[in-house]
């Protein structure tokens, strides 16, 4: 052991000893971690933002405690404050983070430790592990997985690189990564999202911490992958005997895994208690609101007046044997580049009846977005037909039109995007953003254009006076309203909504869904609603189509598909959706879908 | 990997051919040819010219032949015999002239490069980590001043200071007593005493630019989630910063590292001219002024070749260092 390392360990021990507390506000003996009046503030140029505002909460040893809240509620900042890794310029200002590593051991106040000193560093990674939301950006793109995991062992357990390698490979196997010897040397971009998150979990657990903090670990994942990761976490928690602090905005996930729940809003704890009490006897108004906003699967909420679903009328859009093939350059390192063909959409046939809402569901990479973009003719389909019935009854095949011939249809088929932040040009005012489609089509200009833009703003529930502002002045929900206004300004007949509510908080999501339903009734719109969120699709769609690897595996009326799914993949998808009721936990069996080998 | 290198080298060949043609075309542009210039000069000095020798030279360099013939003679002499032709002004082979000045040029270039990076990278990284502190403001302030001051002015000021404070000879790389002396410890020390002025002058401006870019790149990277992940592992600040964000913030420099190769060769012409350094830059300037076409053409060709090779080196370095480039993901 080098003298440097010895010094470091001595300093760490001394710091921790200095932060050890035994005083008038003792810690609950059954608790592993207890926050007392914790305040974390971001000191910005615009003033101080109290991200964590007088938070007190307790995490029982061996429990799973979920911290729930909408974006901006301070749940992530709370988690990061525990080991003092808050983003710059945030700082833990006051309060205590009491941590008792062993049931009868000393209590350490982590908040009293120097944020960059050896004391807190000896606890990070070794006693408390952290898993983040987006494994792609949370892992370094230029270091191998094995390097990034093994580093912890070399740091905290002083293992040699070869011994660390053995342990890392064992742990990669443990979190369910196949061929761990190969994956040890892989880079993050070579793994799928689920595999990356497994690697991240292996990293957080490699030193066998007593507390694992998981910050939205499944939010970026598909519903079936999410189910696998949740199962994995539950199993590891059991076998390693850890305590889990799980941060999420998804009440369905909470109901599946939590023992205790802490509800946060605006940096404060509004309610905490056992999961059953939170779901079935919520005390605080905000918790009740959150639960009410939840699109519950199985609970029929919106009943649409059946708009001629069974009539033999010609559909607004008939997609016939549509195919979309991409040529991707693949190949080995500096080797010969092969072109690889990817059938993103493979012979899909789908009718979209006028005035209906057709839901298109599937996991990421299944081709649902590609199909949506083909309908918009953002892509030119490789083969197949897009038979569009015009207002005059004439049928046109959009798939074969040239860009110029398409122009009139560009106004009739419009799109609402997923990301309300990325899809609005930050340098254009709202008036310019919404008016642009009309202006480029030469349909309106000057005061007429302004009048129509302002009328549309009111239509989507915003104020006329907001037209002069830039997008950054709006919240996520308001921005999505702007995106909807931009889609509707040309009086379209078909609107493709690609994950239009996926990026929004639950309460805002409900408002946007209500707005979409209202606009459909008033303007006679037809929606192609692309989503990975089955509960939303079940709630608003008349027809549902399920895609899997570019192929349409099942379609039919929504009630029928959800009540009696025919295809194995649909069943697997449905069984993976968390049910937002802790009492139903464990009552359903998870169905896994393995595609039959192609004959 | 070898296949990639081979492919890249094959791509380089047509580029080089095109560059050499353009270089030759440009040095041919001025009216007249160097032989007639030479004859005129000799006759003006009252000397007679041997017609047979003139004819031999004419034939040797293809003067009077069409452009393509001249070009082919020029380039094939270079490629096959390493013969860049004769400098008229100096009456010496171009290759000898360049070889004479090459060691000093390289010494200056490499010293400047090392000075620049040794100062700029730590300063830029420090400036980013300590953003909005006095250290950051000081580094940025000095950087802006260094960037804004014209190099020839800085060269003159430093040369004056060297003269006034250290009693150095102004200009050149050596004190007068060492100019023609054989190499030895004394001459080397004398060289170091003179070298610092151009190194500081040329280095400072480059330093300022690199500090700004490093600082901006680092600020982008420092708040990335993977840095928080590294911090949550318990790494010390110093170790995590050098292992993670610095590694990625270096990419733009690595991708342009090869561009320094030609500048090692020609140096900073203006500074070298002001300080009367015996490097290749002033030689090129002189050759261009006096229509010394083989000398100018030879230097331009070498710079062009070094540029192409430098770019190749950059590409290979980047692929070696960033796996995203290697696997075609960035």
C-alpha cells in the first residue's frame, strides 16, 4: 500500500469521524438514511433556486422507498444531495443527511463532509451507489464498459486490474448481460438501451453498497425492458440485501415496487407513507390529483361517440403493403463497409377511418415512427401505397407523388412532435412558428395571418398576447400546445401525433389529451397516434395497431385488442405495463414473447 | 486498420498530383522565365554568358517547352532524383538551401508547439474548472491581450527588451560570434538564449486561441451526466476530470494536430522576417519576391505534401483515440 493511499484512507477516516453525530435528534434505529431539514440551493445569476427546500424523510433499512414527483419537484436534486454530487451551481446549504451503515454502528452526517474531500469520496460508490436515467449519456462514450466498472474496484477495494476484470465479468453476468467477457471491452454505443442500463446497474453495485439510489432508471426504456430492469433490481436487492431509493415520475412503477413512498412537489415533501396508504388513502390534495390524472389501464374513462367505425365507407387514408427500407453502412473497424438493408416497415396495411383515432404502439425501433413519417411523406416509401381520400372524394396515392404534387397534401396531413423543446425554433417568436406553414404556402399574410395565428392560439388554450414571445418563455405543456397550433393552422384533416404526450408530466399530459379530444370533436380531425404508452393509447384510441420489428402483428378496435390480445407480442407488451395499484402487485404473471423462428 | 491506412494513402496520391500541378502553374505565372532574368542580370553586371551553358540549362529544365513538358521534367526530377532544381538567386541546389535551414526551422517549430500546448492546455482546463473566479478572469484576460497584439509588434518589443536587458544581439538565432562557429555547447546555449523570443511571440497568440477552445469544450463536458457518474463513484476531482471530460475535450485538437506539421516547416513568416531568423519562411518570401521559381515551387510543394500527410496523421490519431470515430458512430 503506497503512503499516498494510506494518507488518503487516514484522512477519510478522520473526516468521517469528525462528521459522526450523537446528539439530541437521534436517528430512527431502523433507518439506514434520514434526511433532516435538507436544503439544496442553486445559486444562479437570476437568484437562488431552492431545489430542495427543507426536506425531511426516512429510508428504512432493507426497504424500497420511491420518491415521486413531476419534473422540477426536486426529487433528483434530493438524491444527488445525499452524496453531494449536485450539478454546478447547486450546493447543500443546510440540514443533515444522517447515514448509519450498520444497524448498531455510528451515525455519520454526510452533509457535514467536504464535498470534494476524501471522506465523502470513500462513501460514494462503495457504500452508496447511484444509477441514472439515461445510460447513454451517463457513461463515458470513449471508455469501455469494463474500464468504467473496474475503476470502482481499483479505487475502493484496491484490486489489481486483472482481479477487477474477473469481478466485473462476474457482475455483468449477474445483471443478465450475455457474453460478459466480450462486453467487458465494449463501448456504450455498442449496447442496446436495456443492456446499457444493466451495465450501469452492475457499475453501481460492484462494490456491494448498502444503499442504491436509482434516479429514473427505467424512464428512457421500453415498457418490456422496463419490466426486466425492475425485476432485476428487485432480485438484486433481495440477494445482496440492499436498500433501494427509487426516484420516478411513474406511479405505475411505484405501485409495482415500493414499500414506502415520498411525494415531492416544488422541492418540498408533501406526503410520505407506506405505499398502500399513498395509493388508497392519500392525505394530501396533490397526491390525490396525481392519482386522478393517472391514465389507469382497465378503467374506462373517455367514451367516444362511435364515429362510424363499422360503416363500409372509404377510409381517409388506406396504407397498403407499405415498405420502407433503409440502407445502413455497417462493417467492422476500418474494414470493408457493407451496406446493410433494414426493413423498418415491412408490408404494413392499415386503414385510418375518417374522424377516428388510430393508435400505433410498439417498442422503440419497431418502425412506428418510420411509418408515421412515411404517411407524412417525410420519407419516400420503398414500396406500397398511401391511398388518401380527398375532400372531394378523389383517391390519390401519396406514396408516388413528386414533392411539387405533394404540396397541397402537405397542408392536409400534419404532424405533432414528441419533444416540445427541440421541435420549436428558439429564435422564432410563437407568431412566426405558428404562422410559418401558412406563410410558406402563400395562404395568408400580414394582418390576416396574425389574426389566424391569434385565433389558433386561443383555440389551443393560450392567450393572444403570447404571440410575440419566444418558445423559452413557455413550459413544456404550453410548448406542446404551440406545436399543436402549428399543426392545425393549415386546417388539416389528418394529424400524425408521434409520441406527442410522452415527454410531458402526468397532469399536463391529461390536459393535452383533453385538448386533442376536444379539437377532434370540433374540427373533425383524424389522428394517427403513435405511442409506446399503452395506457394513453387505450384511453383515447378507437383502433389500435401493434408493430413489432417493422411488421404489423395485430390490429383491431381498441377494446378488443386490450381485452383479448391475439398475438403473443401484444400479450407480452400488455403484461409488462405496470398497474398503478399496489394491491394488484404480483397478481399478474409476466408474459415473455419470443418470436417464432421464421419458416 | 492497415487497409484503412492504405486506402487513405491511395487517396492522397491524386491530391498530391493536383497540388504539385497547381504549385507549378502558379510559379510559372509571372511573365518571362528565370533564365532570361538571369541573363539580363549577368549582362547588366557586364559579364558574358556562355551560350553553350545556357543551352544546357535550357534543355535541363525544359525552358521554352510547353507547360506540361516543363512540369513533367520538374516533378520527375524531384520524385526520381530528389532534385528540386537550382535556385537562381543563390546559385545553389534548392535541396541544399532547404536542408541548411531545416534544423533551425524544426527546432523553432517544435519548441513553439511544445511551449504553446504546455501552457495552453493546463490553463484552459484550469480556467474551465474555476469558471468565474479570479484565476479564470486573469487567464482569459491575458489570453485576449495575447491574441489581439500583432505578432510583429510583440517581436519588436521582445527583441528590444532582449537587447536592452540581456544585451543580446537583435535578430537572428545566434550572436555574431557564433554564426559561423561549429556546433558546440556554447553555440547551443547561445541558440537557446535567442530562441525564446520567437517561441514566446509565436506561441502566445496560439496559446490564447487554444485556451479559449479548451475552456469552451471543457465547460460543455464538465456538466455532462457521465462526469456526475464518475464523481458518484468516489473518484477525486483531479482524477475524474483528467480521465473523463479532458479526454473528450481534446478531440478537436487531436483532429487538427496534423495541421501543425506544415507550420513546423515554414514557421511564422512575418515573425521570422522581423527577427531575421534563418528559417525556411523568409527563404520562401525571398524566393517569391525574386521569381526564383524552383526554390519557391519546391518549398510550396513540400508544405503542401506535409499538409496532406498531417491531415492523414490527424485522422489516424483521432480514430485511435476516439472509439466513436473508429466504429463510425460520430
